[in-house]
């Protein structure tokens, strides 16, 4: 009976996930096809209506939240600024309440699946639910890390492009706008936003500082500091950007060498951390009575908590040893 209930829940979750993904992934393409079929005049009206609705949603962002409970948590604990900054760095156009809503749904799903599949105490169900609830946040952090890595890979070429554009006679702000046509995301989108903020009246110093906040990279801070210092003291900005691009490329080379040298240490740390987990899972299936001691006895609970804490401390120490900043 439990297996049948679990299959029904998994089927419902799969259907719901498919509906949500199809709505959010294919909405843009479907809208383009619909506009082409309707015609250019009606498409223009629809685009104007969409722009008006988007402006309205920006002004009244709190009222457009899909989940009132998640929005209440965001407002009560003042999580909106931090979550918005994290989502912007990850390149995700989500409202803050949506991330909280996904965390709550993941927590509930993890607790239900653990309760139906694992005949263990309810404390373990809560731990599994907490781990599942952290999955959306982990996804956002992975997207943020991937986006920042891609930005850092394209950034030296971007600096050289700005330098060549200025040598050709273009202004610095015009060079920022030209990046949008010559480069890929996320570089094009970030510099396009910086140019539009400056074009709408924001001082270039403030626009560049906001760029540094959206892209928390040391190379971007070097770029912003170099431009601001040149505007105050003068100098050849094109030559400064060329030298900065050279320094960034050398840092990439050194970082690659360090990554190759420390790869063995990272593999060792991962293997040593995974061995106790694998042994525990094997013992759970081969000799469950022996493992039940860690969940049913008070001393076993303390031993299990101590083992987990020590394992996390050991992994953190090994990770810190092999993580060399350049």
C-alpha cells in the first residue's frame, strides 16, 4: 500500500514538474509564434500591454507573489534584499518569494518521501526534509557560480574590446553599449544594463559600482577601481585596460596550474568523506540490527551526531587546505 501511494505521489510530482517547466521554458517561444500568427499590429499591441504589465509588476512586486505565505516570510524577516541580490548574481528572474516557496515545497516533499520509504525515527525525516529544502538554494548557488565563471572567462576579451574601441575614437560609454552586440551572456547583459543606467541619467561612477555589486568578482572590482581612478586623476585608460586584461589572463594561467596540482588532494578529500557514508549505507542493508543502535539508543544518537559533526569538520579542513586563492 505504501509503495502504491509513493508511486502516485511521484507520478503527481513528475506531472506537476513537467507542467511548470513547460510553462516557464516554452512561454517565450510560444509567445513569439503566437505574435507572428496574429500579425505585426496586434503583436505590437500585445508587446505594449506586456510592457505595461511588467512595469506594474515592478511597482507592485509584493502583490504579484504567487504564494502569500512565502511572501509573508520574506516580508517578516526582511529577506528580499539578500535573496534579490543572490538571484541577480545567478541570472534568475525570480521574485524572492518564489525561492522561499520552492524551499517549502521541497521540504514537504522530502519529509513525505522519507516517511514513506525509510522506516526510521521522525528526526531522520526532518533531516531529510531540511536537506531537500536546501536543494533550491543549492541550485541558485550553482547557477551563480557557473555564471560568474563564464563572466570571468569573457572578461579579459571584454577589456581588450573596450580598449580597442576607445583607441578607435569611441567614448567609454559607447564602448559599454557595443559590448551588448559583440559578446555573449552574461557579459553582454551586465554591461548593457550598466550602459542603460548611465544613459538614463545615473552617473557612470554609480553605474560601475552597481556592476561591481552585481558581479562579486575581484577582476570586476579592479576594473571599476581603475576606471574611477582614471576619471579622477587622468591617464591613458586604454593602456590601463590592456594591462589589466594581461594580469587577469596570467591569474587564470596560475589558477589552472594550482587546480592541476591540487586535484589529487581534492579527490582524496572527497573519497575520505564518502567512505563512511558508503559503509553506513552498506551496513544498513546487510546488518540493519547493528545500525539501528545509532537511531534507537540515546548513546547511539550522540555517537551519530558526533560522527557527523567530526566528518563535516574534517571535510572542511581538507577543503580549506586544497583551496588556494589566487
